[in-house]
């Protein structure tokens, strides 16, 4: 199923997603300022974020629900990330990692996700058109 979706996205001309480790650094700085430990980059959560970003780009929408009605939890499980904690931040239009991070840091709900005490891993991607997706999580047994 993932291969079919990826093929359809490529045919639709969606741009390649790029991991944004600079945002991860800023997230970890904000967490440190709030007495929390750093998050480790997760390639699985980056893939989860990329899948959702590509879906939004290919299908012209902006939502936490996928075009198939999926939640971030369902998308993470599809990638093999069995979790006890999962959260997602999305943004659109910010032209730099700093601008995206500022938007999330200045929004209570997004900031709360970033400052989840039990979060351990993170994946952040950016697609052409400045579509940003951040997924934070903790694997089953880590909460």
C-alpha cells in the first residue's frame, strides 16, 4: 500500500521532502530551557512525517487527518512505530526552519507537543511549498 501511495505521489509531481535537523536542534534547545531531555532523530518518524506531507501536497489539503482519514497514530503504526506517545505538528508557508519553529513555539498546542515530558524521538520534514510536518513519539514500553 505504501508503495502505491508513494508512486501516486511521484506521478502527481510532489517535491522531495527533506529532513530538517535544524528544527530538531531548536526543539531540543527549547526542551532544555524547560528542564526536559533532548529528542533523538527517528528515521521512522521522519518517514511518517514525509508520508503525511506528501499526501497533503499531492491532494491539496492541510490537516492532521490524512486523505484516507488516518490519524498520526495510524500513520506511525503503518511505518512500524508502535508507540505509547505520538504527537504531530504541521505548518504551511514558513520560509525557514526558524520561522516554522517560531510558529510552533508560539502556539500553545504545538508547544505542548514539543514539551511532552514523555517524548523521546522526533522526525521533521519540509516539502516544496513550505509544508512542514513534525512527529514526536515514544516507542511502546518507553512511557
